[in-house]
């Protein structure tokens, strides 16, 4: 019997959080199978880190240590046979350039994948929901500004509340109705600012808010877009 060899093997840096990692795996397989059919699924090599390490790095603002930590995982994935790598965290994309410099295979940047989708939808002005580093610091906003988008973030009070919901609830698998309502209220403020769409720029946020919850504006789930890009690359179609 001749075995089916993969066109490209997916490398996944996971564990940030386990909730997002499981959903990434599910989405990549689902999208791939919808196209390939039958019992065809991609070959995925995953390295799931200890999320406590990531949490500690963020609390200590230790980005250099985070870069070394995640670059080492990327190198292990490359050595294991991955043809390209993606990371299941918007926040930790701050060290994306460093990761790419430490490997010889492509690192698929989440902002590149999302920007392609936004351009396809003729979106120019975006609101961003994510962790505190994503909303407060310049690096994430610059990802999109450098690609021609106008970027808006919540006010300081709402930033703190979104970050709390992500780390204290969603990363632990909790979805509270009060938090869903709060996120919807924050999104409506973007509507008042006349933004074209909202990025769910944390891979856990889709647990708490979906398009059906907010009819007034388009939501863009960065995780789903990123996973779709990975599936297409694994199929050799992108």
C-alpha cells in the first residue's frame, strides 16, 4: 500500500492557552478535511508550552526571555519535520521576528493572515480586543498600521476588564454571561466610532462573543483566520 505523504506538515506552538490550542487543532483539521474530503487530515506537529511560564513572562514584562523560550520550541518543531510554524497567541507575536530569525522555515504571522482577510472584505478601520499588551502597547497596533489600517482600542478601564475576562475566565474555560454582556457593550463603543470591523485579537475571545451576538458590525476571529491559512498552506494552496 502506498501511503499518502503530506504536502506540508504544520508546526504549532501551543499552550497559550490550552483552550485556544485545542480549537486551533480542531479548526485546521476541519477546514483541511472540508477541501480534501474523505478521511484526509493534515499532519500536525505541536509543542504545547506551560502557560504558567507565559503568564509569568507577561507579568514580569520579560519579552527577551519569552523570545528565547518560544524560539527554542520553534527550533524543535523545525527539527521534527514541520514545514512552517504558527503560534496560537496574538500577544506573544511580539517576539515573532525573533522566532523567524531562529528558524529556516516560514513563521506564519497572524497579522499577515488577518490583513489578507481584512483587505478581501474592504475593511480599513478596525477595533482591537485582546490582552493588555495587545491593546495597550504599540507593537500589535503597529502590525496593522504598517499594513495600512486605522486601529482603535478600548479606553483604559475597558482594557483592564477585557484582560481580566481573558486570563481569569476564558483561559480557564469559564464563560460567564455577565462577561459576554460586558464584551458586547465594549464592542458597541467601536460601532459608535464608525470602525469597519472588530478583531477578536485574543484566541480565547471567540468563546465569549460571536457574530450572532453583534449584528451591528463585523467581527473577525483572528484564530479562525490564522487556522484557515494554516490549512490552506498544508494543502499546498497558498
